[in-house]
C-alpha cells in the first residue's frame, strides 16, 4: 500500500516532462535542415555563343511555267496524240481538230483577194489614162490590203486546228475526248514544266528585312521523307502587305532531276543571319510576348523580374539584346509561383546522362 504513491509520482513527473517538451513546438536541427527556405525553381546560366537565325515556313510547290491550252477555233476533236503524264517538247502536236470550216473560209478569202488584186491592177491602167479618179483607185488599194489581212487571219485559224505544246513540259490533264465538239476557248490540255518550280512565301516584315535575292534555302517535301533539297531566293517584294504585315518572297527551285512535283507540300528553312558571339538564354526562361518579354533573374537568392529585349532565336535558345548579361542565372521552371523578389531555392540540375546510364545498368542486372 505504501509503495504505490512514489511510483505514481514518478510516472506523473515523466509524463509532465514529455508534455512540456511537446508544448514548446520547436523542431529538431535535423528537421530544419531537411526543409529548405524559398520557392523551389530550376535555373540555367546565360552564356555567350554562336547563333544562326533561321526562318521556317511551309509552302506548296508550283510550276513556274504552266498553261491551260484551249481551242482557239471551234471544231470536233479528230485525234488525240498524247496522254496525261507524257513529256512533250515545244511545238509538238498534242491534238488535231476538224479544220474543214476554217479551210473553206480561207479559200473564200483567197478568192476574194484575187478579185481585189485584179481590181487594183485594172484601176492602175485606168488611172494612168485618167479614166477614173484617184480616190477610186485608192479605195481599191485599201480594200485589197484589208482582204489580204483577212487571208492571213484565215490561214492562222487553219493552223490553230492543231493543238501544239507551247514549251517543253508534262501533260498534267486532258480535258477532251475524241469526237467531242469544242466551242471557242474550251480547255483541251494542262501542261506544266516540272524542271523549274517555285514556292511563294509570306514572311513577317521583321524577318524579311534580312532576306535578299540569291540567298540559299534548304527544304524538305513531306512526301519524300527527310531528303533535303536546295533552292535560292529569286526575289523579295519591295512593299509590305498592309492587311497581313508580311512581305512576299519567291523561292526558285531547280528540279531538272524531276524529283519534285507541283502541288507537293514543302517545309522551307532559310538561314539568313549568323552571329559569332552573342548573349544566349533558353527560350524556356522567357515570359510574356516578344515586344514585352521578361525573365526571372536570380540575385542574392531572390527571383528578380527583369524586362529583356530579344533578338533572333534558333531552336531552344534565344538571343538577348538587353536586360541580362552572360553569366547570370535565369529561372527556366517554377515561374508560376514567383513574383518580383520572391526568395527561391535552386534545385540541383539533373544529370540526364548519368540517369540514362544507371537505368541501362539496372536493366542489365534484371536481364
């Protein structure tokens, strides 16, 4: 009975000590070290280096020379000599129309021309004998000249019954069938020269100022995979389109090997300016628009919101003209929780090479 009170007192004293320790609310030194102060962010260093400015665009290839051949005289299609996809030479016969009507008109014009020639010759004799006035002879000469022009036109119409290629090229479409009656200006063939192609680009005014004729262009065609082709800028429009703020640029493509076709979708890449030594930073560090760009620069453990002026970009890097100097650290991840002057905790960079190496080693052990 008498041994119990000392034991209860001892337990009560121990419990009070524990409760007193908990009530202080202080963490152990090791816990303080595990919890870093500041907003966690990832950073990258601003560096100096080389940069080549590129302009990327898409376009549809077009033939520089292409034409729709039409029936310049009405008639029935008597013969079709070529088919779609066939290569033709300049002046080659493509189709022949019924020219009977044109030939009859030519014979009529030639007969009338002969009559008027006789009138002129007879008038000269009468004028020499002063049997007719000079004005009558002049009228006969004028009528003869007009009829001679009609004969020339009739001969042209007879020749136009034969549809011929206007230049070397490929027949891309046949519009007619044999025996079809064609009206005046009815389409007969589409012909295009595949050896000389072009691409029309619309380039923003800022980038167009650095483009000029004869600059090299590299491009790929989606239909041909990763194969690269070479071309050159042929001309740059001298004015800016008011509605779009762009400048027209024409790229000329030598396609004598016929590897490309009109209508193919192409991805153009124009390297128009190179800098040997300039300030570069990751694009991931840039916030806002190009005309109002900012970046968070690390200074004394804080993220300082800094306005910057950008230049050209290439891939994941962008040129900085003002606002940040080489050697500075800028935030590339964790922007959302930042404001000007926020204290930050810089996370260590991940060694991706080592991570890949460790994963490979782990996979080898499992196998």
